[in-house]
C-alpha cells in the first residue's frame, strides 16, 4: 500500500484527482486540482451559499473566460443527507438523490456521460459515498477515451472495513503534451485518519512542486463523514489564498 507522498513524488502533473477511503470512524473523500493554464488556475473552490455543494469561484473572470467555461466552472462536491458526490465536472449534477449503493448509483447515473471533449480527451472522474438502509458504501468511477473516440466507463468499489483508500486521477503523471490519461485500476494508498483540515494540508503539501519545477497546485478539498452519526465536515485549501 503506497503512501501519498510516495505517489505524489511520481506524479508531476496528475491533473484532477480523487482520493476515496475510510478508517475506523470516518469515511473520507478528497478532491485535488492541479493545472497548467492561466484559465484553469484562475479559480478557487468555495462552499455554496445554500451549503449544499462546493463549487468553482473565479478569481479573475477575464482570465477564466479565455478557457472553456463549460469545463472550468462546475460543482466539485454535492452534499446529500446520506452521502456525497465528488468529481471534476458536470457529471456531479447527474445525481438527484442517493437512492442506491454507491457503485450502482454512479454506474447508472453516468451510463450516458462521456469523457471531456477537450484536446486531451480528459477523463471524467467521480466518487460517491452513500448510506442506504444504514449501510455505507463507496466507489470511484472514470470515463476515458479508448483512443478511437469511444467512452470506456469503469467503476471500482471500496470495502468499508478495509481501512484503506483509492486514488484516481485524470492524467497519468508526466507533465508533457499531449498529456496521457490515467490508465488501469485506482491506486491503493494509505488510509487517512486525521481531520479534514489535516488531510487537506497533508495532501496539498504532498503534491508540492518537485525539485525546482513549477507549482501546479490549485486546490485541495477534503470531506469526512462520521460512520455512526453521519456528521459531515470539510476543509478547503486554495493556492490563491496562500
């Protein structure tokens, strides 16, 4: 099982990533954002006014407008009374309610969704935590281009008693163009046992610039849900505010 620092040292540019895991007390989800273009960096992630989601807020709307707003402006986390949806784009709003277990929920909800239609065919990554009939479940999902324009959809469940985590990202790690997509199964990594603030700080620091290279970090959002009482807590780090 790999530690996050070890994983991060091998991934100069993961793009967007999700960490989904659990420990004895909590289920947790992390959404991380790294970016290269000015339009992708001109944002922060904030709690919505109704406190039901965490979404993008432009830090410089003129700069962000130079990019594709349909891919840059989205809801990253949606909170439900019995769980959450987390992801890197419009697919997070495809789920109206969490009515079935996490694996089936995102598999069915995203069965007609595609990868992002940008020049890199960026994968769509999504995570779900759901509590159905007092039973928690977790899963991560990815939609990739098969190289010929067809969408390949894969979903991976995570046992609640496993005390581990899964990592999945949009890109494979090299900071090159064209940028290769993440391939294979999610990477098994250490379980995170701290508070959302400590988790966010840990992950944010782990993905700092390698050697003297450019700092590509934009944001890290960490959310935890207590297994016993369902209480949700979150913490957001935005590079622009540091």
